[in-house]
């Protein structure tokens, strides 16, 4: 009764629809009052949620029932609890010792299949399981100790706790609110569970009111915190609070502050960009549905945020793994590739692939045919008119031959964080080049694998490092680090050329990543795409030249085989059986090394999703000496022979294939001439 009275005292009985409940409250008939409130929530039509339970029936995917069955049996993220869920247990204790597993458990994403299964079948066992897990969680993790004390981090170093603000927010808008919409008419949801649910809604929103990270953590945290708070404020006007005004202030401020003028989130990584963009898109949509005004910049910012992801997508409809990102696929049933700690975006009533659902929603809002093109996997809509995109503020540059499945694509980046933004999810990867030729990856980013929340610190360090990217590594120095400044990445990139002509495409950048050293080093990289999918990677390393340096170029190839054919010449066979030659030319003597799935030293690994890794071929090209040094690396289809000379001022290449010799001169300008081979 004490809990019930505490909850009832939170209600504003002047809210339309609660008049009868208010009279019962005055009469102190609290049980009847609560029953009237429950009846109100079951049948109310305002405020409107993002979707209705009826819409969920459109996703007629019977595989959902199998997923829901696993949740019913308490098989979660690959671990099968032998009985009830133990909310303090973490199965990684004897391996990676990873808090992320527990934090994923606390996010309740696995309640989504229960809601979908109930919408499809009306089977009350799904409701009862949802309620049982909710009650069990509430008893295990009451908010009160965390509301009153901010020193709990040390107590829960492993396996973590349930009231970090990121989990608090995420479970609200990805699971709890969708589940409320799915289950609210269920006769199995009784008074006691409604009291528990509504008290927990109050606990979550009150906690978010008083525990706002405000850029103290990764900036994606505050996007989730502010969106969840605003959504609670919009959807629970019956409860007396300042949730709506405070959530509105935070969302509408951060929606502009957290994104640059290209619509790119300040953390500059596709997954966390998507987290922020979708969280704010949900908040904006709820405002529009419920006649709450929004700022004039809100929709244009959200539209540009969707454009950014669209422009990054490769011809195979996957996303590049820039920074802490997974390989997410628009054509797969689920875009997410992680067993746990995945995208954690939202809940789409009729789509399981979160990225397709995102683009479909943007199409519905804007009517843009290019969004529809991505939402339907090229089946409807139109491809974007442009092919090449330079995001200069973010330091990300993308070029492609087209938008079809067999087109080619490359990007170079020198990710520039907003000044003052912590580098939690960026990698030491400035100058990284990625090649995607005829619809398949050739040079790839290695992914993120795991976080420092685990005990696998060496693995985390490797996947963050330049070694796991296709760029320059100097003297074991982490690029962009500045003495006395921690967790802020000071790399800035300058784009000299971003150009396409009838003969080539070029992305030409330099950066300051290795300047803050005892003997400052400057790196300039030109990536030149020639006809017939020939790529020339031109690296100029200059500086004061006071001492020798260990200079290494790393190239991480996608799944396939890499073999050495001769000194400085290698052969690569892709997953699809296409063969390429790799030729290395330099102004200095070099030595080359290959790794594939090596643990000592760590090298030659890729991670498409959090927590898993597989071997890939890795090539390193090393020179030991003072600068200046120039490297030329040519990647060409098998059958094209490569020869030439490299000097600091000029490089001359002969590329012979079939009946034509391409003579390429790389000086201040690029000169290409062709002549027929004499018979």
C-alpha cells in the first residue's frame, strides 16, 4: 500500500481521462483509483506513441517466435541461465571479464522479441515472461542506493551495475516504451505489475533528471539520456514532473550542438552517429505526433545525419568500420553483427534491420527517393545523384564509381573530433585508406573487437592502433597524443585535393599526427584511383630528419589469401576469387612482413562485431632511417605489371596490361600517357 500511495501522489488527476480516478483518490479508495488509472493507460489514444500494437502485426516473421522462445528459456547473449535470470552473474568472468555483457543484460533489448511475438500471436505467456523479468530486475536493482550515492562505481567494478545513465536511458526508449505499447491491453498485466512498471518509469526519469552526463562521458550517452527523458515527459503527462521541459531543453540544444553542419555526430563513428541520430529522431517524431513545436534546425539536422550514413554505405550495402564501429549490413535480416553491445538503436514495428527501418522512416518524413533506395535494397527509389563526398569538418572523404552492387569505392579519413570532445570511440587511424573493388572489400578497417571494460587491454590497444588500419605507424607513437593531455585526440587533417577527372580520382591529405615528437614527422598521403581499378597509394614522410625512425606502412586485407611472389611484390586473392598484385616501391630500402591471426605479436585480425575476431592477411612495409622517405604502393588486378622509380620530387610508373602501357608521372601534378605495346 505504501508503494501504491507513493505512486498515486505523483499523478495529476486533472489530466483528461483521470477525472474518475481523481474522485476515487479523494475518497481514499486507492485500489479502485489505481484500476481506473490502468484502464486509462490501456485505452488512451493520446499522447500518441511512435507506432501502435496493430502495426506490429505487419511484421509476419515466424522466426521471431524462436527468438522469443530463447528469451522465455532465459538464453540471453549466448548464455543459458539454468533457472531464473541472475542479474549479478556475468559468464565472461573467467575469460574476457567484460562488463559490457552485464550492461547489455541491463538494457533489456531481448524483451523486444517477446513484444513482437505477443503482437503476432496474442499468447499471454509472452506477457507473463516480460512481467516476470521486469519484477525480477526491479527487486535485484532498486534505484534508491544509486539515486542517493554517487560513489557506487568502485563497488561494482565487475560485473558492473544497472544504473549507469546509458543503460537507464537505453532500456526506456528501446524496450520499455515499445513493450508498454505492445502489452498494455494484455489481461495478464495486473494491478501490482502496473504499479511496479509506473514506479520504475518514475525512477528512470527522475534518475535521468539528476544524473545528466553532459559531455563528461562519451557524447552518445547524453543523446540517449536526453531523448529518453523527453520521451517520458511526452508519454506520461499524467505524472507530475519537469521531465518534458528538461528533456526538451537538452534534446533541442544537443540536436544542434552534437552534429556539425554536415550532420555528423561529434564522435565521428557510424554506430555512435546512428545511436545519436536515431535517439533524436525518435524524440522529434514524438514531438510532431503530439503537437509539440520543434526548432527550425531540427529536421534539417536529422536529414543531414541520415545523408551522412547513406553517403558512407559501400556498394555491398555495408557500412565502413570507422572508429568503434561494426560492419553493419542493410541487406541482412539484422543489420547488427554483435552478439551483445551492438547498435542498440530503437524498435521498428515492421522491420528487424534497424538501418533499413531508419531509412524507411526518413523516406516517410521527407519523401526522398534516395532514402527509399537504401530502405529497399535498391528495389525502389533512386540512387543519390552524386558519387563523391568530402566531409571536411569531420575529415572523412569518400569516392566511388557508382551505386550498383559491382561498383568500386574507396575512402580516406583523418577523423577530426570536435575540439574538447573525448576520444573514447575514435581510433589512431589518420590517413587510413579502404578499398572496395567490384562489390567486395580489399583493404579494410579491422573493427573494434572489445572495450577497456574487459581485461583484454592488449587486444583493445591493438584494434585502436594504427597497426589495425591501413596507414603509417611511427616509432610506437600513438598519433595525435600530446603530453599532459589525456583522452583528447589532437589530430587535424588538411585535404589538398579531392578531385575526379576523366583519367583518375584522387584524395590527397596530410596531418599533424606525428608532429608532437622529439623529431617531428609529417605524413602526406595521396590515394589515386586509375582506370581498371588500379590504385596507387603515395606516402611522403618528411620532417626535420634529425634521427632514424621506425616507419611502417600497414595494409589489412579482407578475408582472402596473401602470398609473397618476389621482393616487394605480393599476390592477394579475394573472397570472390579475384586476384590482385601488390607492388611496393620506395626511396629507401624496405623490409616486408606478413601476419595472419597472430597473437604474439598481435596482428592480422578483423572484428565485424563486438567480441568476436577472425584472422585476415596483414602486410607491413618497414623502412628504418631518417626522413624524408617516400613509399609508393600499387594495388592492381592480376595481369597488370608494375615497374618504376621513386624519388622525393617525382615518381614514374609503368603499368602494363594487355596491349596498353600506362605511364604515370607523380610530381606536383599527375601526368598520365598511354601507348600501344609494340608487337
